C-alpha cells in the first residue's frame, strides 16, 4: 500500500509561510514515496472558522503548486465519528464532565500556587486543578440537567493505567535529523479536554479519529506538536486505532524567533503574493528552494 500523508489546516485565518512549509513537505514526501496526499479542513471551531478562509486555503495551496486528492474531508461534516469515539472512551469509564469556567480554573490555579508552583503541560498551560472527577454520578447528572456548561475530560491517570510502554516512531527532521522510538508521556498533559457541551470533539480526539479513518500512515507536522503526540498515541491505543509514523519538522519563525501566527501579515501568503512573490520565492524563503 502506498503511504498516505495529509495537510490539515484550520480555516480561521489566511495561510502563512509556516503553513506553506508544512504543505510543501507533505506534498514532496508523497511525490517522493509514490504516496497519496490528502487535504483535511479542521473546522470544528465554529466561532472562528469561516468559509472565505477555507476558499483561500484552496487558492493558496494551488498557487504554491501542490495538489491533493478529493473529496476534501471537512471535520464539521463528521461529528458523528468523533461522538462515537467519545462514547467508546466513556464506556471504558475514562471520561468525566468538569464544570468550572476558564476564569474559575484560573482562580483555582492561583490559589494553589500560593503553596508553590503548580504543574504545567508542555505548552505551558496549568494542569486541570479541579475536583469534578470525584463528583458522584447523581451530582453530575443534576448539573448537566440544569444546563451548566461543561467540558468532557479524559481521566489521564485511569487511561495510563490501561496502557504500558507507550511510544511512537519518529522518523526525524527532514534535514538530517535522527529518528527512533520516542517514549510517550501523556500524563504530562493532565486531564485533557476531549469535548465540550456544545462541541462533541476537540483537536486531540478528532485528529486521531480522522487519521485512522483516512488511513494516514505518515504524519508530517510542526515541532510544536511533538509533545502532543503522546496524547494522540494514548488515544489511538485506547480506541484500537492503527499507529502512524511521525515526522516533526522545524518551525518557520519571525525575525524575533517566534512561531508564526495567522495575524502576522508580513508572512501571510496572500500579502506576499500581492507584493510580487512567486511560488519559487516562497520555497526559497522556507528553505526549500
């Protein structure tokens, strides 16, 4: 079977040089290996994702010279797939509702830090400090029935007890980096959110379900997602999904060494195009000339 790759942007802004780099790497890997390249639109965030940004993604990627298989998978059209995965994890007793707001969580963290540093995940966010995991079932049911907003969290301790020796296969940076077997430590993320009351999925849950359903065998993505792979591998094992290989590439940063954002007009593909950039000059800018 030929390898399957994917590029999976969110239509919540215009693409920048970092997106171009990742898209081109996936396109080149598929071409070099005789594989397939899929495009996936990760549009579960209905408050930020907009049709005009999705249309711009297709336009920018075609202008770069990349091509992909159709139809394109749009996450918003497959919420039932994510709900089914969440139900499976719930049946294992690994999911619980947490009712604190973001402001309440911030206050809880602040109170705990009076006694010393509170643990944080690899992205720097504080681990969930609440106690909703210990709420009795009838109390949870009453809160849900009352209409209180909630997030569905993974009971990380219970989940990790089910999985031993968790690892992933890292193929290494595209420019000579070494690969190998990487130990996965999902517990570093604490009780991650899998869904919310108004949205039956999250990035962590939807990405592993999509990759499995689409048969993705090699995931080429940015180094900023390296540590999140531990959570994805845990969910893959719990859900009985196949294990892909991973290749985490370097990030394209701005002049001050910061990761690019979609609000950075100086590195946006549309702005660069309007200024006279060509696909060849974009490839040169990201080191693929």
